[in-house]
């Protein structure tokens, strides 16, 4: 039979061998290791539990998890084998004496540091470094015992009869522990853990980062002042001898009232984040505060439950869920960045509303603004060719191209023009905002209206950009030829540009990757605005004494308001330009062939090529393959950036598209009945 330190995995152990290796008088590390082995056997051993000889098989509900079946088998064997039962009871009794459950109940699942990134490093360390059963800390042992992602599911499935049998086993262990206060240790641990949770929550509420962001009267922290005193009244009644139920009821009601008031005050932090800006450390601290209040509530409910075994089971299930989340760095990042992503999406949604046209006047304005953006891009296209002719090294060529794009995009912003491909990443959060309630048919129709508005806005933007940049590039080439006798950009560069835009090459892949860069620039835009608000730079520019003395009060106020309104656009445009220039250079450094494909820039390149080669280019297959490639570039630029931003907005708002079929059906119905509405706005806005 295998011993406790047998090298074979737990999946090949049988229960008799495991029980034979049990030594209740072994050192603490070996006893803890046996408990870990027992849980591994419950999860992984392929041995089928068998009923006792001469007895009928027990009725098993369908869908009962295998670990629950094997747990019943263990209890049956202990009933038949008094020696095994006595040894297990003694082991549990020694564990109750040696191990303190207070830290497990109070601190398990919570960060030991208040900073988000410190917790990330701690979780990475826990994933990389092995744990040890040689510990007095129940938290460490609990993580070794319940180390599987499915533990919470089978623990929740334990039936009441099995729970009662487990409770009887634990009562025997308490009686056998020879500890004078063993019977009260569980209640004392619960009460001490509740005090620890409330103390930590109170400390978080009084921290500077949280308190300054509480709204209105919540900043006085009146409920948090009363929190510990209210619980001490409850504890005094619980430990009173003899018990006084008539006094316990009012004390409990008062404590629950204070606890609810603390939760409401903590929630006000989220209401002020729009004005004060968001930091993952602030979000992390507030979530820790709320979680500790919830844990205190759960511990008290477990203590006062009329079904103690079921309450303990529910508490262990919750701790198993916590153990799984605590092992996951990804879950920590996703949970703490969800609110940050939501606020960034909402900031972009406010900006995106300005990019959606809903009537003919706005539609024609969008075409005009896009035409202006196409005219500015003409200069960008020629500078791109000239930078390529300078023969710079890879990095400096990429930097020069990035600065060219960035200056061009900022000029388009300052002139109040539009670059069509910048719209989707901004409009997607605004679209997701419309998906708050899809239970009503009116909400679905409203969303379809937004789809039609968005599609025709994209059409207007692309048409405005392309219809101007291509003829402008062609006109510059012709004008330069008339003055200097040769086009500004030569035939060789023009033919290379036409070949590179072919739909049969890498253009579709590059266009999709450029859509990712467009989406990334929208994230940077949202982050920059949040950073500007978080550090109160607008107020600093407006009121800082040295700035006011240098600029004057009126100019400082004007600059502050201007930056507050334009910091998002500046960050998005500069970051997009630098990424379009530098990402290909960095990719080439690592031996990866990559180039950007932007529909407006590509259209300008085609106009340059047509001006250099002449009208005979129209009769070549390469020209029409380039035209097809530009069309694919426009579709992929818009689609990829929109879908990525839309998905982020949905995740940030915790929206699940259960009514996806209804949305698709409604969009197709609108397309069949009013196809023109996706290209041209109706005369009456209400008709849409």
C-alpha cells in the first residue's frame, strides 16, 4: 500500500490505502499533507464508490458530482471501520487545536496591500512559488486543499444528509480535542474575523484616496464611526450568559442599518469618478472596502443561521470561489480594469455622439468636414513619399513618418475637419450605450436607427475623404509637371505604390492591423482624458499661481478650458500618427514585414500614381486591383476598429446580447424595407 509520501499521483490511490497512511500523531506538516491528499482523492481518483456488502445502493440524484459520491463512500467506510473513524477524528481534533481559522475567515481573498499593482505581483509570486503544508495558517492550507477550479461546484452540491454526517464527525472531533474552549472556538473565530473585516473596511474608508472621493454628506463617514460600536453590541449579546434574545434583535437591526449605510456611502465614490478621474488603485481600494463589508455580513449570517451545517457549507463554497479568483491574475486585472474601461468608453461615447449624423444638415456637414480632412491629407501623402526618398534608417524613417501623420491629424482636428477612420472607435461606445435595455421593441428599433445613422455617417466620411484626396493628389502632380516638366513623385515610386495597394497582396491583412491601431488610439485618447482629470491638471492650469502670473488670469482660464475639451483628441491623433509611423519600423527591426493601410492615405497614393503614370494606368489590371484593395482597406479599417471598441464597451457595461437574434432580424428588416436610409438621411428626421 502506498504511504503518505508515495510518489504516485492521488489518481491511483484507493481509499483504504489512504486511510491506512493516516497517522493522527504525526507532525503537523504530515497531518496537513494527508488532508490535501484526501481532497485530491475526492477529485481525481477513478475508483468507483461501492455500497456496503448486503446493502442496497443508495438513491443518487441525477447529476450528482463524482466527489460527492466518493465523500458518501468515505463516510460509509468510516461507519463500518471504527478504527479508521477514530484516527480521523483524532486528526481533526489536533487540527482544530493547532490551526487558527480567524485569518482564513477574515483575510482570505483580500489583498495584503492596498495598491493594485502590489497585489498583481503577489499573485504572480504565488503562482510561481510552491506552497507548503507545514503551516499554522488555515489560509495557506485551504489553498492547497481546494486547488481545483471546480471545487466550489461540488461543494455546493453536497446534500443535507451528507452535511449532517460531516457535522457529526466534526462534533466528535471537537469533543475529542481535549481543548477547554474547543466547542466555542468556531464562534470565537467567526466573531474575531468579523471584527477584523469591519476594522479593515473602516481603515479603507478613512484613507485619503477614498475619503476625498466620497460624495456630499458621505464624506463625514458617520456610519463608519458607528460600525465597530454597533457590532460590539451584537457580540456582547451573543456572548451573554444566559442569552437575551429580546436584546439581540434590536442590536442586530441597528448593526444591519449601519452596515447598509456604509455600503451606500462607499457607492458614492463611483458617482464622483467622472469629475475626479479614475485610478485602478482607487477602484481597487473601494472594491476591497465593499468586499470586507460583505464578508462581515456573511460571517455573521453563518453564526446566526438556523441550519449551521448548511451555513458552514455555503461559507466554504464562497471561500473556494475566492481561492480560485485569488489564483488568477487575469481575473484581478479584468475586475479592477472593468470600471476604468467603462469610464473610458463613456468618455469616448460622449465624443462619439458628435461623429453620428441624424439628419440631412448634419450629414452634409460631415461630408464637408471629411472633404477638408481629405484636402489636408493630400499634403501628408506627398510628405510620406518625400520622407521615403530621403534614405533614412528604419527608426528615423518611421519617426519622421509618424510625426508627419501626427501633425496632419492634429491639423485636421484643429481645423474641425474629419478623418473617416477615426469615427468608428469613438462611435462604438455611443452605440453600446443604446443597448442598456433591449427588452422593449422600441429599444431595438432605436438601436437599428443608430445603426443606420452610423453606417451612412461612415459612408459620408469615407466619400468626403476619398473624393477630395485623390483628385487633389492628381492635381498637384499635374501642376508640378506643368511648372517643372516632371511630376513631384516619379514613375518608379508610383508603380511601387500601385503594386503595394493590390487586393491580391497583403493589403487586407495590413488594413485589419491598421484597424487595431485605430482602436488603440481611441483607448489612449480615453486614458489621456482620464489622466488629465485625475491629476486635476485643468484646475492647476486655471489657478496655479506661477501659471496665472505668467499667462494672466484670462489666458490661463482660456487655455485650461481649451485643453480640457481637446486633450482627448490631441492624445488620440498624436498616438495614432506615431503608431502608424513607428509600428512598421519596429516590426521590420524584428524581421516582420508590416506596413499600414489607411483608406484616405491609400487613396491619395493612388492619385499620386495616376498623376505620374498617366491615364494609361486605367487600362491596367494593377490599377483596378489597387482600387479593390482601397475598398477593402476602407471596410476593414472601419469594421475592425468599430468591433473592437464595441466589444470593449459591451464588456465594460456588462451587457450580454441575449437578444442578438432580434437585433439581426430588425436590421435586416430595415435593410429590406428602407435600404436607402443606410446611405442618405430622410428629409424628416422622425421618419427614420
